[in-house]
C-alpha cells in the first residue's frame, strides 16, 4: 500500500482553541500520505540513539491500576516489574475509561470525541462510526520513516487493520471465549480453526503471532525499524484462565476485598506511588448496567455490590475469591507472555533500542453479565463453559486506592499504570514520574522520539491541532507539561482536570470538586467550599465540549442527524 504525505507542521497547540478554528470542506477521498521529512526532535532531553528506535506498545484490557506488582499488587508480574525497574513508572497517567475510545485516542493523539469514536451530544460518534480522514493511525505516520507496523490482539478501531497502515495483523475478534480462535482474522481474512482445535489460549496466541512477526522482521527487514501494537484481551471478562495459572491464586483472596485493598494501599504508599487516603468502598455502587437475568444464571454466589466481606455467606466469599483468582491468573499469564516478547527482542539484538510502553485501556470493570456462549454453573470456574465477571468488590480492590470503575470518569475508571522502558533513549532508571499524562500523549511522544513532524493537511483538508503532548522531556526529569487541561466524557459521565484540580460528575449527578494533590482518592468533595473553582472548571469543560461539537460539524457534514 503506497503512502505519501503533505508538507509537515507539528500540531501541538491547546486543543480547545485549535479545534474551534478548524473549518474544512468535504474530503476529496481516502487519506494518502506524502513522504514526511525527518527532522531533529525539538526540545528532546532524552538521549537520541543513532538509529530510530523500535516501538512496542502493549495494552491490557480492563486491568486495574494496582494489579501489577510494581503498582502495589500481589499478582506475580516479574517481567513488567523488571521493565519498570529498568525504566520509568507514571503515577498519574490516564485513559478514556472505555476500550474503543482509548484505542482511538492512543493511536491518533486526539480525544475519541474529536475523531468520532465516542459520542458527542447531537452528533454521530461511538464504537461504530468512522474516523475523519485527517485522523490516520500511528502506522501511517511512521511508514514514511521506514517503519514496518504489526498488530497482534484486540482491534476495536474502525476500519480494517491493514488499511490503517499495519503490514501484518492478528485480529482477535472472538472476545467471548479465550479457548478458541473461531471468529478471529489474520491480515483481515477470517480464519477457520481446525475441527479438533485444542490447547488454544488467546493470551498465548497473541504472543505467538507477535513472535512470528518479530522473527520475520529480523530475517527479512533487519535494517528497518518496527512498530508493534500488542493488544491483549486479558483480563477482560469472561474470566477465562489456564487451570495451572488459577491454581497459583486459588486461595489467595479468601480474606476479601477489604484486606486486599489495605495491603495494596500500604505497598503503594511505601513505593511512593500515591500520597492520599484510601477511598471508601461505595456499597451502593454496583455494575454500570443491571442484568438481573445474569445474576440468576450465575447463582447464589454472585453479588452485585461491594458489601462488607463479613456480610457475605461462605459460598459467596468462595465464589468472589475464585473470580479474583482467575483475574489474577489472567494478569499473571499476560506477564509471562510479555516475557517471551522481551526474550525475542533480546535474541534479535533489538531490546536496547526498543521503546516499550505498557498501559491498560480503562480501570477494572464492575460489570456483571452473561453473553456469548452463556454460563454453565456446573463447569469449572474459568473454563470455556463459564462466563464470569470480576464485579464491583474486587474491581474496587484492583483499582486501589481510587473510586469507581470502568465507564466512570472518577479516578478508578480512568487511571492506568504506564511503564516505559528504552535503555538507549532513557537514561534514568527505576524512577517515578508524577507528571499527569494521557493516552493522547503517546503519538506525539513517539513522533518526538523519532523526529517526525505531522502533516499540516491530509486528503486536501487541514489537520486540526491535536491535544496530545510529548512526554519525552519528562523522561529525564519529573516536570510539568505545557497543557491547560485534560478532558473526559463517556455515557454522560464527565470530568476535567486543570493542574491538581479535578471537576467530575457521574451521569445525572451534580459536579464534585477535588484537589488531587492531596486527595486522588476523591474522598473530600470541595464543591460547596469553593463554588468559584467549580464555575471556573465547568466553563473549561463546556468550552471544550462546544469546540468539539464545532469540529464534529465539519468533520463529517454528510452524517445523518442522530436525533432523526
């Protein structure tokens, strides 16, 4: 697939003003990139290697902030812990609180609403709409610099994978059964598993494909850099894990979610990850969507509220602890498979000049549902015939020390670990970075590290300023980024963070105000104490919403009105 690019200008202004200025006509056709010239990265304080770095971005699905050992968890994650020890950990890094908006923001550098991948009131947008042509994914920006791009795992972005600039892909479309390849696609072509398929596990299969791509690259393209996007489904529900992995955690969580939270919080404080109190469990906050029929199918062991552990029956305690054991087993197995990726990078002599990122697409999930193949209560928990979800109790523990879960924009829903590792480009080792960041910052960080300018126009249309900021300078020292605010909206849940102040509200609820410098657990609502700050931040949030609406009106003028 031939790609070309127009003349280049770095788009890095404050997003609200930039999107408000964007006025463009209807696109003339499919985005075709002209050659983008390489330039010396401006303001780069990391050591720049002689050769462009390889890029590996690893994304977990529905993993909580504290699930990794290096973020306070008891789950065994030695490979990711080693990357953190040899690199950096960000303590205040954010996602969009949901899978498909995060993926769009991660690979474009725009908020999902800007590129029509999450809903704006009165405009088309969401998981089934198509990005505007001025919003290519990262591979199309990297290809002119000689990069080959590979994708292994979950997609959940609009369009076909190869059309987005990837050279090879394993598209894990079957996210309802970790034990079969049925429904998946290789290079956008459906695959048909063998009739006697056995021994398949999605997390392992994801890395099998990744290793095959890396080996081919080492053999056929040794002089070219690569970008590899490895997107695990784990530990997203259904909770499916290998029996030997579950066995390692089977009895570890019988003390309950309260004890687990306290232990993780103590480790986080000792590590210096957080400086806050521990949030209270909200016993009346259950799953974001209520499916009473699912509760009936799951049986008397299931509960949909994070009640005090002592109020649960012995059957409920065992059922809940078993679900957490399976979740832990899924994270453990993901880390083991990441170890194989690291081993391959070392074997091909690429490890030291490979820029590795690890993050999660949203916080742990409080959802409880039964879909796809249903749930057999007589089957062994974690097997293919079961359909279990983590639920609000242990989801709260996985999101320690924060409140709420996936789909909410309180800290528990939007906070992710970010581990970065690049021996030839990052000179500091094993340090924390408290600088706030967001998945919109990944594209500008990678382009800055390589020295690529984004094009000023694509498909005959101007490219709006992107909200993401390069984190490259933060790698050398923990310092502020020139950014006015970070912004969220999902399913009516809304938030804005400016400095250490955060304004947040669940759908239909009034604004809450928190000073995150001392209260990232969002335990003390200051809205009544400081109504002026509420008004100030609400104006920022609303201004950005209106700016995005204006952009949406010009991004896709032929879209039908969703109200019709």
